[in-house]
C-alpha cells in the first residue's frame, strides 16, 4: 500500500527553525516529483516547494523563497522541508506529496504553529 508519512511539526517561535520529514513506503519515491503543500485555516491548500525526480530541480513559491529548503534522498525514500525565519503566517498543516503522471499520493499532514 502506497503511503507517505510526515513528521517534525510542532510549535516554534517567530524567527525559529523547524524541519519536516516525509517517508514513503509501498512505492519508490525516485520515480516521482515530490512537493510540500500547506493549508492554513480558512484557506485553500497551496504548493510551496517542489523538487523534480530527474534533475532535482527545485521550485519555491514567493512566500517561502529564501527561507525554506526542499530536499530528497532517493536512497532513503524520503524528502524533507527545512524551514527557517518562520513567521506567524507560516502557521498551517503541512503535507508532502508525490506525483507521477495521473497518480498523486499525499501524507496525512503535520501541524506547524508559529507563535510566541
């Protein structure tokens, strides 16, 4: 069974850092483009960063550019999101995803709260 599981969320103060992990099981992640999304209360889910499977090209959305770093390790069948200089507006449920053609798999989400 295909499964993605995030970990690493929690409460952090503004300006702090947090690292999210996402481990895949039941399929080989190296065949998929992977991405991180987030959904804040009352807002739609939005993609914030992605990394391709062939050349590992990364793309970031403006709200996180320069502060977040997406990475993957195909040997570990895992991906990460390193977040720094966190702001209260980064508060959201964060999801990892893996996409290949018509197939997209999602993790269950992990809560990140940025508050003093």
